[in-house]
C-alpha cells in the first residue's frame, strides 16, 4: 500500500467579523478563478461564508437592539435623545 501524500491545507484566519468573512470570501474566489480549488468547492465555501456573514450581522443587530432596549428601560420608557434635533415635549 502506498503512502498517500497529504495536501497542505491553506491557513484560515479567524472569522469573527463580517469583514473577516468578506476577506476570506475574496480569497476563495481568487483560488477558484486561478483553478487552485475546484469550482464545486469554491461554491460550497462561498455559501458557508455567506451564512457566517448573515449570522454575524444578525448577532450584531441583536446586540445593538438589546442596548437600545436597555437605554429605553433605564429612561423609564422615554427614548434617549441623541442630539438629533428633536425637542422634549412640555
């Protein structure tokens, strides 16, 4: 039985932000364009990366909403004013 050579796996950076995922998506695209990975693999990787981007964005949006809800609750149900030109009602 012959020893199988292991293909070196490209290093993948942490994918913690949407920007990280976009950067990796561009890398996958370049690899596919230069026929360094199969088109089928490129498509699969791109799909997973898009799912990650959506999950990260959802998590960021959820955190922002939670922060707004906490600000709202701490102001006794009154929206926080942020210098947006609205004046308080008397």
